[in-house]
C-alpha cells in the first residue's frame, strides 16, 4: 500500500541527537559540511536552521498512510522511543518510520555498503571496496533469503518496516533528512532511493562478516611461515587452557541413545570424534594482500581479532536478592558515532494473533525487531560464539575453470556493474568455484597468491600460482531473520530453543532467563563439519575433495544448558565445551577465557559464600578493571634489579598495586607500557612485516628462502604494513597465554633479542623485562611527562567517538565539529570492562562495551540499560551523545517497560494516524 506522511502539528524537536555513517568524501564536500554543521558562512543556506531541519518531529501527530489504527510513539528524556500499536503491521511500520527519523543516513550508508554500492554515494575511492563486497555477494544472498527461505510472516514484517521508512522519506529533499545529504548534494546528484525489505535482511551479512571467526588467524598462520618454524607458530597459538579457564558448558555430551546433546550425559557416553585434529598438509601462502584487502572493508562492528568479544551472564533466582533471575550483557564492538545500537520498545496494546509483540531492548537501525532484550516472559543476551565458519581454499585455475578431483570444472560467473558518482561505471566479473567466490580476483597481488607456497607432491603444478576462494556459511541463504522475530515472541525455554535453531549466521552464544526463575544457554549456528585431517587453521587445497565441507552440525547436537547446578552461566567468548568431551570441532581459535574466568570466579565466590547477587552487583561486575596479565607479571617485575634511578622510580609504582586499571592509576599506566614493550621485544620484532603495524621499521634478516645463503646474512630494512587496529601482537588474552606458558622458562628463545645500538643483546627473561621497563619509562615520559605523579592510565587510554562517515577523514576542523571526546577510560584488554587497545600500535581505545544492560527478569521496570552514545544520528541534536558521560562512569539508566512506568518517564508523545 502507498505510504505518505503529512505533519498535522508540532515542530521538529531540537532535543534529538543525530549521527550517521558513510565513507570517504571529497575535500570540497568536507569543507562545506564543516560550514554547514558549524552554522557559519556561505549565507543563510548554511545556517543552524539547516542543521535542525532534519531533526525528527516527536510531538503532535503525523498522518502515515497504510496504518490500520493510531500508533503512539512515547519518548523519554533521552529520546528513547516506546511504540504502541494494535497490529504487527502497524508496529513494524512505525518502527521503520521512527528509526528513519533518527538514523536514516546511517541506514542508507549501511545498505550501500552491504550491497557494494558505496561508489554511488562517495565516488571512485570506494570502487575497490565495492568490488570486493560484490564478489562476496551479500546482497545477492539476502535477496535469495527473502525470495526463497524466509517465512511469510517475516516477509510481511519486513515489508511493513520498509513502508514505514518510505513513509518518512516521501516528499523529502536530502537536506530534510540529514546535513550529510545537504553536503553530498554539492558535488553529487545522489538522492536516497526507497527502502526495501532486502535492505534489512542484508544487514545480517555485515554482522556476520565482522563476527566471522578465525579468518585472520588463518591468514596470519600462513604469513608467519616466512619468519618462523612450525614449533614457533604453535607457541603463538597455544591450545585453550581448559583446566585454567572453564568453558561455557561444563557438563553434558551427545547421547548415543538419542543422538542429541544431553546436558546430563557424561562424556564417556559421547560418540567418537568425527573431525580428527591436525593441519591440512601444512599449506602455506603469502596472503598479505588478502589481509590488506580485509583491512579496507568497512568493519561496522569493529576490528575482527582475538580481543573482540562480549560479556553475558545470567544468575538464577535462587541466588539473587530479588528471588528472580538477573541477566547482564555488554557486547564489545568498535566505538562509533552514532552507536551501533538503537534502544526501543515495541508494544502491542493487547496481545493477540494479529498483534504478537511486547518486547524492548537494543535494535539495529534498518532492521525490524529487537536483537537483544526481553519480552513479557523471557530475557536473552548474545555474545559471539566464535565458531570457525570460514575457510580459505587454494585453487588451481586456468582460463577454462578450476581443478577439482582431477577434472577442470567451469567457473560460475556473473557480471557486476559498479556505478560511480562523478565517474564512469566499472564492470567486474565474479568467478566462483565449488568452494566459493575467488577473493584473489579482487587484488593484483593475489593474482599470484600461493606462488611460493610449499605443497605436497600430489599438488598440481602451480604455474602462475594458486587463486584463493572463500567458503563461508553466510554465503548460503538462511533463516536468521526468522529467528529474530521468533526470539521476540518466545515464552519459555522450548520456544527460545526453537527460535535459536534458525539463528544460523552469525553463530552466537544465546543466554536465557524467564519469569519462572529458569536460566539457560544455547549454542546455535550453521557450523561446518570438516573432512578428516583438516581443522580449518590454515588454507586448504581446493582441488582435493577430502578437504571439502561434509555437512553442518545438527542443531540437536549443539551444546546447551538449562538450570545448571552451579546456578549461573557465563559466556565471554571462551570455549563452549571441552573439545575432548565433544565430537565436533567448533573452532581452534577461541578467546582464551581471561574475562570469562574472572566473571566465573567472582560469581562463584559470592554464591559459595552464601551471598545473594543484586542488580548493583551485576552492574559493578560489568565495570571490573582487574588485569590478569598484571597479576602474573608484576611480582616478577618487582624483583628486577634496576640501576637507573628514573626507571626504578617508575618500578616503585607497582608496589602495592592491586592490578585494577582505574583511569586515575599511575601504576596501571606504567604496567601497560611495560606489557606493550615486553610484547614488542619478545614477539613483535620477530613477526613478518605483513603483521606489524604500519610505520614500525626494523633491520631484520631476510625472510626464509628469499635468496642465496650469503644474502641471508645481510640485514634488510622492513616496515610494518598492517592497520593499527589489527596489527600483532595485539596484547589480547591469547598473548596472556603465550607469555604464561613460558614464564617459568627464563632462558626460552622467545626472551632473547639481538643487540640494539649501544645496548647489549637480551639473553633471558629478566634481561628483557628490564629493557621493557626502561623503554616504558621513556615512552610514558614522552607521552605523559617526566613527573610520574601526574601519570594516569586514563590519559593514555582515551576514547574518541568518531562520526563513521565524514568524521574519520578530512580537515581537522571538520572532525572536531562532528566527533566527540576524548574521554579518559579505565579497564583494558581482556578485562571484564573490556575497553580494548592494540598493544602493537598504542593505547587508544579501539573497542568498547558498546552498550550495557542488567535485566531484572519478571520485575522488568527495575531493569537498567545504557548506550554508548545516544538515540539520535543527527549531529548537534541533544541526544547525539547524551548517554556517553554516564556510560564512561559505569552508570545505567532506568529501563521502563510496563505501561505505567513508560507513561511516567515519557516527555514527548507523537501520534501516527491512518
């Protein structure tokens, strides 16, 4: 049905903030946007009124064609909307309208990214990114999901949402939607098109890409072979420490009787392993070009690496002060402005077959439903499971096709035309093998990938090298969008698990609590069963059928828990279940459990001590700043004999320190400086340039097999090539484990380093620790000053929220106008308060708890929540970053859910009328 809007009363509300996302724009655009958002110069057109023109109307009434009845949108003092309607169609139509009011620029840029159409908005600078995304085919897969897979009820909800978005857009010029469109119009005739249901479905592909698992580790293992032998590489990727850090599911197995996972079964009852361990023939390839390409793909959720993750935990009612279950969640994602999340309530005035939703929580702008939150019966949270759902395959290709099982098979091909603002169209050909699209076609360097890769004698002649294909579960149509709506409607653990069964991509840890006091966990996802002898840690030979994926793990055989005896469940990206007790390989690249075990230890200590857990306890635990690696290293660092009085002065900061990384802590600042320099001396300087941070230049021996023996003796100058957010060693809890494994071996080769200038070579652990303490003293002196009494962790560890479109590049004045911060933060890498930083590049915050919530299950109005920024995506709106100061301080807002509580907190009411 046609959508139309007419405002019948009420001016634009100037209290709503705003912010959006985009990509690189031309200098002229950026300069003029500065004038626009600052409200100065260039005549009346570039005025404050222009900036405010796109702010949403939040009071009075608006006519919206297609509604079957009045819909109320009630906003609180933070601009968070609660929507009340009498049908599903009206509810989701209103959700689309309201999200477009606050966040359409963000939505529009995101859909152009997921469809590989950024060049239409931002010009030729985005062609390579678009080409890579077209090669992956996100939009094509989303279209197939909508056309062939999703339930009809889901399609209706998606269509209603799209109608709401289009009702907002109808009749508006770009400058009426956001200031970014006004700026874009100066050099580009781009105008936003109508929203479609597939635009919403495609967003899940971007989410899946950023949570895809171990692809970077797979690349890095291959890159390491140019500098390290296999034993050294294994040192840097130790096995998960099951005895030290508990997995999520501590008991249970697949029953040989039912063939299903049984939380009460013992491992001895389990079937034998179907996926033998071990690398696939030690394949190695120079994948630096692919790594560089991955760095260029917009990461909407954050850098994809070991440090990325989330916390969630749930405590049963028997152990809480309220007698009801408590559930906490804080996903760790890249800091961005506006926040990835959009808080919202979706309420049917009366639940019925035609109006089935009464739910609230965190949504994605551009997608209907609630992703994380609660309804009237259950609450749920998400963390990344980290399953290995991607594999890189070496492919022997020719003009005729690719080799498979001794025969040349024809490529599956398609032509893609990339429209370029201000330039000529570009056409690319996408080639696919049975293992997926050839990602190497999108890089000149990757044209000859595998040229130096040692392979077995059975491998085909490499000729001009091997191509690289990507196999990824998200490139197959799935039903994750169905799962979102089913979760929103779930009433108990049975319907929750039924919803989880369709949550195929990305694979997430799902935690659960209900009003009856029950708690639970489910590992969902489409997770491949690999062939014997292949564990997905290195690229595989695509021509050999024995490396092909065989199937997917049946949902009934995936681990879950329900009301475990310990009374709580913790998921923080640790191993799901002990691999020795489970027949399927989920991944070899878990997070190593530093955060999860800290949460486990603190909850167990309280519960075993007979204490009850309160909402305040849950909130306090989310802000826990304890450093596990500091607890390991500081006792040894304090023993080092330091002759230099200035370094010794810094060393004394560690005396009496409790290992908590508060923002005002000088000890935390110095320790993290020491940790960064330990990693650089012991590991970073020994990694290949493709993994080191850009600008990090060293004189090193040539790479292995790079020339005659005599040439091997000469040092060469090599500079790092990787983006700072993804360079190694990043200092995450994998590196905690690497260092912990050699702490009791002071003469280990990793502790040794060559002479540096006038300084002697390092011969053992204590030598290296002393050098790191010295280097950290002078590094922090240059950053924080000579007087250590003025040092603080927060002055080093700062958060700046950047507008993800025009705030990331361009003139500094523009960035200062659009961006916010900095804020001095506590917490740190692999702390529960996971304000992550990359030790290879510096101390700036690169990922954060993107939101925090504590749900009082059944006593919903006593729940609490906070967002990283605010509800609005409009720069200079009052709600642009109005939650950030409270987020920094660890505060949470009251979360109204019931009608009376919502009414009491409402400051603006907008009525949408048929």
